[in-house]
């Protein structure tokens, strides 16, 4: 049984990840700044990840609760721009991620998966993307302090991997995380494509986000890799090609689009992780 620390375990995505990993036989040490939902699997410890000493304890052992960690899933963060001041967002997110990376290095943990963000792709797309579907091939384009922090984290990961050739450090560029109850809002967006143009009409069902985390833990890839993680479709009923023609007519399409397929390209995650979304908002509305 693989023992994994999951940070941000009480969060929107974290709750799905913890349940999914538990269902697949993982032994979980969970942590967050807020208490977990009742009945959540795993051993929970409340911790401040901006305090390096606390992170070291989480990854090396806390009293008699656990000894030795096989992998880390780092999801804890201020989750989006605008929820805190810019300085507070950066001061929380980037040091916490550095602490996770550095503590994993000290503890000789060679599998780290963490939440990067779709925002590094250039969101919101007030300036049109270079092409569509977007992918991992172009340089990051952060447009907020939040996304700049995620870009910094990816750069840190690149160098941690350079220092340790055995390290597998995977950044998952999650799209807008959705629970099933959020899908009731989707019909309200259909009359105005501009309402969701900011992320090319993308989303990620929390359950599929959890699948991507598990597949990242189970891959044999080493080094640093970033993956876009979105659902296979968009939030819209209109075909994706029609959406692009109407809202981003100047953006080059790199392939023929099929129906409502996602414009946040998940080809790399499919190819290298075996990721395949299993859920859609269309099954619930």
C-alpha cells in the first residue's frame, strides 16, 4: 500500500482526490488549514504549509502516527485570483509549494504531484490564445499574481527535477473544478458565449481531476512534466468550432474540431498518463 500525503484535503478538489485514492487502496495522510468533512478517509493533521518545520514533520513522520511517505499530492493553495490581496496570494502559495518540494527532497521522496493551473496558459483570454486547442507547447503566459505564482512553481519544479534525475514531479494544470451541483448553472451560459470565453469554455469534474492525480502517481515518468487537465467537452452546447469562429475568429485551429470537444488540449495527458475523462455535465442537466 502506497502512503501519500495529500495537502488541501478539505478543498473542493482535495475532497475528490482523497476519496478516489482511498477507493484505490492508498494509505493517506491528509492535511489542510481547515478540518476535513466528516467521515473523510485518511489520518488528518492540521498544518500551516508556509512553516517549513511543519512540512518537514508531515513528510517525515509525526509522533507515532506515521513513519515514511512514498509520495506527495500538493493541492493546498489560495485557489484563484482575487480572493486575497495579490501579496497575500503569492506569500501563501509559492513558499508553501517550495516547502513541499524541498521537504520531499530532504525526505528522499521521489514522487510529487501538485496543482498548477490552467491560468498559466494566458487566462483570462482577453488577449486571444496563440492557437487552439491550447496545449503545453508554448511558454507560460501568466496574467495575474496568482498565475505568476503558478508559473514560478513550475520553474522551481523544473530545477528540482534537474537536481535529482530520479524525481517525478508533475504539475497538473487543472481547469475550473466543478462538483455535480454546479452543473445546474451551465444552462444559464448558453445564450452568451462571452460569459465563459475567459478559459475557452473549459472545466474539470472533480472526479476526473482525482483520476488525473492517481494516474500521475502511478506513471513511470521521471523529471518535470506539466499536463493540462480538463474534461473532454466544453461547458457549451454549441460546437467548439462555431464558438471559436464567433468569439476568436483570428485564432488558428490546429486541427479539425469534433462537436463539443475541449479547447483545453488534453492530448498529452491522454498519451502519457492514460488519462481519459469519465464524466460530463451533460449527464446531469
